[in-house]
C-alpha cells in the first residue's frame, strides 16, 4: 500500500515499484498504446523514477501522452525484426517507440553477440523519449558489454556554429564488474539534458554557465530563454560537439533513421518525442584473451578508488534503487494526483 506524509503541499507518496509500473501501464493503455507498448514504457519510466533519474521518470508522462494524442507516434506499432548478417540485426520500429523494438530484437541480438563475439542492433523509424541506461544495463547483468547511442530533436548548436543542428544525443555504456553492480553511465553530449533544462525552468532555477544560448545566440543562465527559441550547447566545446556528430552518424545515418534536423512535427501540435534512430553494440567479453573481463573491470575500479574516487558511474542510481526497494518510490502527492487524473 502507498504511504503519504501529512504535510500538505510538500507531502510525499511512496509506491512499490510494481504498483507504480501498473499505474503507468494503465495510463499508457488508456491513451492509446497496445498492452505490450504500455508495459515497455511503464517499466522504463518507473525504473527512472525509482533510480532518482527524475528528468526521465513520471516527469515525462505528459509529454508521452500529448505526443500520442497528436498522432505523431504510433502507440500500437509492431516492430519488424530483420536478421541482416551474422553480427547485424535491424528493426523497423514502425513509427513506434524504441523500447518495444529493442525488446523484440533482444534475444536475436544476444545470440549473435555470443556467437560472433560482437553484434549490432540498428533501430530506425523510432521514437526515444527516455533515459538510455535502462537499454544497456540489462546486457551487463548477463555478462555482456553494451554501448548505445540515440539522436534527438534539433536543439544543440555545434561548436563554432550559429544555429542548432544536433540533438542532445546521449551515449550509454554498461559493463559487468566482479563484486559489484555493473558499471553504467548515460550522458548527453549537450551540456545539460533537455529534461534537466525543463525541470530547472519548472522550479525557477538558473542553469550553469555554458549550458545554452537564448534566441539571439547570447549565452544565458535562464532555462526559459533556452527553451523559448534558444538552444543548448555541447559539453566540452569542440570535443562534445564531435561526439554529438558521431552519434548522429551512428544513430541516424547507419541505422536508416532520421537525423535530428530531418523530421518536421509542426503538423502535430503537442508532439514531444524525436523521430530518429538508435544503435546498440553488444560485445561478449568471454571471447577476449587474458583474465575474465569482469575481473579486469574490478581491478580498474579498485585502482580508481585507491586514487581517491568516492563514487563510480551509476552509484547514485543504485543507492536510490536500494532505498526505493525498502521505502518505495518517492513521488510528490501532487505528481500522484496528476497521474491518477490521466486515467
């Protein structure tokens, strides 16, 4: 059962993971998705909320629903899996979401990776509106190494340019490690994730210097100015810009998906999800020589900790996950009321 504190506006609700997932699944089905798509999206959003990745948790639900209502995405799409080569799998997502496409191809992808040592999954004609780490972490829990990239809608100005071309274009990586949870990172190649800018605007906070520009191309700390005709900047100047370009090439050009600038949703008011592509590379480290890979990962982690590192990539999410398993997933009472209002 959920538990609610007694403070009015600041009250917090704690839901078990299975309860939040079931609620989100009912919402997605109520708004036009198939049960299979609803299950995939609900699990993803609930996982992000559980792990305190709030910019990709229940915060995203209104965007999903307005997109479904706009007709921009097919909430009942059935992915078509293509066995292309010994180490290559393709999926046409059918103008649907990327997570069901990954789920449909996952078994074949793993079989090919274990057989050939490495395999690629190229998803096209797809929408990705979620955190990227949930796509790769499960592979690491099966002893595999996974790398994924996905491009987004145009909102990032390349280094040295005057107008946005790239999306936030995240990169996610996961690897097994002896004696601990997998090493997982998920990072936008922009200075901030777009969802973090939206949250800052909602909360009335400034964003750090170097995050973005306003509609005139001038640097700004104001998230509203970035969202209202402005744009984000790549992290690390030319270095982040080069990585963002790489993501465009891998996630769009290689998969057959759209570049971030290559789709037009102006005829679908309310559309929020970028219609692009995703690439996932899975490696079977058992094919490598020397000590087992997970042992080598552990050695590297211990060396980093010995050098003074106190938090590894993914540790914050794992701590939040462990806390949620005991206390339930924290939501503001207002967030729960909003979710229930979608039913």
